[in-house]
């Protein structure tokens, strides 16, 4: 029997039998265990659940019980908290204290291997982006109140930044949080839109305006959602990632204890920007896997589909399309691997400073690469790629999800500009430091 070989472009090089400078034995063991768990508990039903627009609640509970939501957190993991809660490893393969960014990237990649962002996003988005600000900036009292339930998946949360009147323009958030006369509560009024997981969340990590206009007036706080007085939520109909539960939230005189403030008043913009780096790198990894799924599905199709007396793969124009998209995909994959490795060698503060602009650029590029690979797949599937059922369904769905990569986490045009501005800022700061003799130029 001929041994099974992966379809070209379907797997990253380290899973295609090629050597990797980044992946150690611990990463390979984790990838194998992770794939087995995720295939069994998510991917075999992912397309069905995406068509039904909701992942069953018991799936979230299964992932929570196996501590398989925790890997969506940025590395290093909150080891002290996890051990206090009885979590010492993930799937018996990696100790929480040994976890690094490569383990996180493998998890994100495997969670997206169905080609769909909705099913995995329905499980992980709240944990991945709503919990980290509490871990990093929350007071000990705030952490004691919320982290046990959130880390163990007993309660769900979300990240609530975007508003109807502003997406990437975070500095102009208009939802207000005004202290009550007795100083015990914030009274919140406003609305949030396009909030992933919101419809199922008991809490949110929410950006609100606590003082003046502009970035210095923003704060982050834990805001109760489900069944809380003054909170109204409804699901939004979106083109892709449907099962992830995109939500519109209205807040009408919502009372929140002042103890729910995350960190200090007026520091919200800094906290949000730091949190964005993890989100953007996650998007890079997910989009690269989606591009793999789309392009390899098209590759498999053109090897069997016949036209004009021969298979499509025998047509030079088809090979040209695959080659062009494949070159972009593998280049992007290598860039993402490099980023993830750099995260294992830098402190969080160093990574935020040195990689922030480049992370924005990588995220923008990942959307462009996905667009190219998904469009290539749809064109090679022909009519089947324009149909929401049948053998081209995966290409059609991935193509619909492209805007969900290019817009969230900072829209593409905003991030391209941000990347260059950040690189220029770092260059000017380092040049000044060298001139003042406070930093040595490394060659």
C-alpha cells in the first residue's frame, strides 16, 4: 500500500518531513496530542456546526474540562494561577511552566485546520483576548474574583472594544463610564459592535471612556453582560465566522462596581495596544492555516478534475496560479515562524517594543496572502467554488471569511500605516539613544 503523503501546501514544512530550526521534541509531542484532541472534538463536526451557525455548548465544556482553552492565552502562561487551580500541564504533554509561544502557535494552527475560523473562535476568543488584561494588569482582588472561573472555563468572557461609530479608531471610543455620586459604581452608557463570543459571555473586558476625549481618557474594566440590568445583546448576521457568535451590545445605565476597573484609570489605550499584539499574531497563524486549507483543497481538486481531455493540473495556467499563491503562502508561513520564535527569545516588554509594528505588518500581509490563496482556490474550483455545498464548499466559505481577517484586529490600511510609523519611531528613539551614549549599537 502506498504511504499517505500530504497534498502540496497542505502542511507547514516541519509537518511535511522537512527539518525545522524552531520545533523541538516538546513541540512535536504537543502537536500530535493537540491534533488528536481537536480533530475528535471539533473538526469532524466543524462544517456542520458552521452551517448551523452555533457550536454546541457541551463542546466548550469538553475543551474547558481538558484545559484546552488555556493554550489560547499568550505565552508564558500564568503559571502561579494555573497551579493554584490544579492545572499543571496540558493534555499531559507540556508542563505549564515549559509553555512557550511556539506551543501557542501550534495550538492556534491546529484549531484552524478545518479551514473555518468560526468553530474555533466560538471557543477561544474570549479566553485569548478577554482574560490576558486581567492577568497582566488586574489588581490581586480583581484576579481573585474572576480568574478562577474564567481560566477553568466555568464562565465565559469576551473582549469588547469596537463600536458602531469606530472600529480601528480606538482612541475615539465613545462608550462612557461615569462614577456614581457615592463613588461606588461606574455607570456605563453606549454600545459595542462586532463582539465575538459576546452573546454567550457572562463578562466582558470592555474599553470605556472615563474622562477626556482622546487616548488618555480610556480605561478597561470587567463589565457583566448576560442577564445584567441595562445590558441588551443580539447576534449579528455576518458573512463568515458565523458560529463564533458576533454580537451587538447596548449598555443603558449599566452599574459596575469601581473594583472592576482593570489597572489604572486612563491607561486603557496602553493596555489595549499591548493586547492587540497577541491578537494580531494569532490572526497571522490562523490566516496562514486557512490559506493552506484553501490552496491544498484546490490542488487536490485540479489533480482529478478533467477538462479538454486532461486533468487541470496539466494546464500551464493552472500550475502558474498554484505556484504564485504557493510562493506567497510559504513566504508568509516562514515569516510567522520567525515571529513566533522571536517571541520565545524576547521578554514581553521587548517584544511589544521591537515587534509591535512588524506584528501589525505581518497581520496585514496575512490577510493579503489569504485573499490570494482563497481567490485562487475559488477560481480553480470553478462553479463548484461558487457553490455553498458540495466539493467546493470549503473554498467558498474561506473566501467569504477573508474580510474577517483583513478587518478585525486593526483594518489592513490602518495597520500598514501603523507599522511604518512604529518602525520610524523605534529608529528615531534608538538613534537618539546612541547619540546620547545610553545605548550601544549592535552589529
